[in-house]
C-alpha cells in the first residue's frame, strides 16, 4: 500500500508537471488572451475598419520600443517584464543590418543578437511583437543601421533600387526573414505586424523602392499586416500600397491626425512612434520631456481610440561605436547613452514617467490587474581603478592589420581590411613625409576629427569647422601624422551616400597635395584590444605620452552589480571593459558617465583599458548613479 501511494503520488506529480508544460505551450503559441478566449490564429491583425482587430476581436495596440541590441541579453527578461507590468501589450524592435552582417557573407544572429530568442521571450511573457526589419532603420545608429561596406561601391545610392543596394538587401533578407516567418501570428507566434523600411517619406528618392522592400518581405513569407511610418508632412511620399500608414510625433496636433485620416479614411489610426523623450549630442544639453507632458499626450491618444507605440519605452545604450550623427544645421555626433528620457531609464530604473504611465493604463484597462513590478537591480560604487600601465599609440601600431601604402589618401571604407570589407568604425592613422613647414589645409576632407602630429609631437586639431593649421618649420625629413576619428556616420537625411570616413580627399601643405601615405586601421575591435595584452606596456610614467592606452583593474566581489564609469580628469577617448567597447567619453558632455552593466563584469578581477587622445588622470571612478549632464526641456 505504501509503495502504491508513492507511485500514485509520483503520477500526480508528473501529471501536474505535464499540465503545467502544456499550459505554457498553449499560452505561448495558441495565444490565450486576458479574457481567456482561445485564438483561432486564422485572421491576424486587421485594419479593415476604423479599429484594429486581432483574430476578429477589437484590439488597441499599446506598444513600447525596446531594442535587443541596446540591452545586455542577461537583462532582456527584466526589461520586458517591466514593460508587461506597465500595462503594454506589444513590443516593437528594429533590426540593425549593420550589426547582423558586419562583413559581406558574415552573419551574426547569436548571443546578444539572437533575434529569435528575443521574440520568443516576448511571446513567453505574453507580449505581441511589431517587427521593424528595415533594411534602413535610422534609430540614431551609425548610417541608420546600414552596413558601411555598402559604401565601397562608389556608385551606390542607398535606399533606392540601385543594383548594388538591391543585391545587398536580398542577401540580408534571405538570412533574416526565414528566421522570423515561423514566429508570425498566423503560424502561432507573437509577430502581429511588420514595418516596411522606416520614414522613407523624408528620403523618397526612388518611386519603386518601397514596393521592392514590400515584395522582398512578402515573397519570403511575411504574411502579417504591413505598416509604414513617417512624420506627418511626409506621410504621402513614404507610403506603399498594401501597407497601413502610421505617424510619428511628440505633440498631438489635430492636423497630423487629419492628414493621416485623409490618406486612409477607412483605416484605424496608429502613432507608430510617440517620442517619449529625445536623444543627445555631444556639446549640448541632455534632452528631457516633462512626465506630465508625456502622460497627457498618451491620455489624449487613448481617448481618441488611437493605437500607439512609445518610442522609446526603454532606450538602453548604444554600446561601442554604434551611435549615429546629425548633418544639419551642422555635423554633430551622438552620445553613447540612449536613455532617451524614456519611462524606463538606461539602466532599467523606474522613472516618474513609468509610474504615471502605469497608473494611466491601469485606468484605461478598467482596473485589469497588471503583473507586479519586478525588483530593481542593485547598483554599486566600486573602488576606483588605478591605471598602472601605459602604452603609447605608436607602440600599438604593430598590432594593427596592415599597414597599407597608398599614393593618395584612402577613406576608411575603402581600406583593404576586414576581408576587403573596409573599416567601419574607430580611428585611422595616416602618415607621410614632409620636408618643410607651412600652412596645412584640410579642404574639409577630414571626417570627422583629426589630431595632427609632426614626428609624433602634437601640433593641432582638424575638425569640421577648423580647416587650417600651421606646421612649424624644421630641418630634414619629418613624419606628419593625422589620427582621424569616425565620430559617427549621419543616421538620417539625403546624404547617406556621402558618409565615407577618414581622409576623403587631399590634404594640402602650402597648397600642394600630400602624397605617399602609410595608413594604419585602428578599428578598436575586441580582437585588437585583446592583442594589446602582448604589447610592450610600461609602468605609468609621471608624464605619459598621448594618444595612448591606459590599463587598470576593477575588483568586483561576489555577483557583479551595475555601475557607472566616471572620468574626471580625462579629456576624450574610449572605455574598454574586459575587451568590450563600452563607448566614447568626452569631457564636453553632456554625458559624464558611461553605464556599465553588471553582466559585463567578472566576479574578481576586470581589465579596464582606456584609449585617451589628449589628457588623462591616473584613475577611473565607478559610482552608483548616472550622470547624463545638465538637462533642458525639449522645445
């Protein structure tokens, strides 16, 4: 009898476990909505009247943007659970071509870029997905998320049906789209809609382009509802037949909605990007949108029965050299933080916007109970890292790929590096021989910033508005060096084809073009930083040379926590933690601290390497509070 009871108990245990697993599968793939009605999955998101329907039932999209490539994978679940707890029902994300295909024929859909895992996680947590696969996405990324190797074709016209661009898109979509087709709503997945390109109305160079992108998606198996998304004044030129137009805005003007309704009078209205804040650029202030302004606009959008996506719900970070730049009215590069003044902060903290939004959506959903708000991650101040070793830039050159000789300057993209895909990011060093001093003119051919040296002694700086520099007289043959930084390619506008970096034309000395260059590619990839551990580092001298690399150690005991890297006394450069490029720093601000997620740290010793251009301290600080700089309300 005892044995029988034990066996029965085991049977009940296994039966309960089996029911639990079946329940999860039913919830995840058969889509049991809040009301408990089983979905047939025969009809997806539809826009056949003035209200969206999903599986034949009225549906209001309450979306939020969270980009998997801007959030450490270890925190994906945390951020999406916080989204669910806020009352949103739909996740939207862009897909960055540049990150998924860093070189021709090389694709990365693993670890941090595992898009399928991210979409499946959304399904597990009960979130629908609107996918925005581009190929151009903007998203304040370098070149709007397009890979820079496209620019090796001097005739290329990006975002058109130019054969070179069409070929690139087709190859990328051949890899990307089959991964997401099984995750569509009618196949049991969470993807209820797909966006065709992004804000093409502001570009609109090719009438056949949007149709090409639409067919590129559909011919590979995309069968859910299609959207386009544009600013109100470019809605007409950005649309394509067979896709629902949606609008981007921050202030709800009656005219914007009227323009959209006039274009598609019998369709529901969608604000695909309600901007919850804004991005920041170096040398300006940190942009914020008052919480009351945000929630009042969202309240009015919902009152009118309009579907909405919050861009961003959680911005995250543009780690490494991911950030883009603005071209007008002048060139300005973006900071690495993509906090965006969003409801969830860069490091996943709840903000006043989050609490106001959750309260609003709770009332909008007529008291429907939301999941509990997940606990916040612990933030920690660590002991400063003392920089105890130094490596001059000149001693690091032997660890680069190359060098390369050229009679004339060659742009980053056209260098024969990275399997002949060119250099995407970082710095490039150009060296030539001069025999006299005089006036050096850049001719506005420096993209974007160059430190200039004679025999490795710093003499001045070229940047976009600084076009002339005096070279001191000297005897004999001397080496002139220009260390050129790509500060970020422009991410929007009609000049995307012109985003070559490095030296893009002649540099003149006394009006004579310089010739016969030796060129070093310093893309600062993890493999390069790792190789530097074999370099001839020296104990940090009292007066180290610049530019240079500085090495120290951060000790994190137990399970590492989030922290913020602060660099008082340092001027401009890049931070690497355990070989990973965290991002740029620059004393001009506004951003004064770089977010360092706990999952990027090891328990115990962590290597801290700084590449500093001009001026340094002997230590790096790690504090438990962010510093995005002095704030100013968005105008």
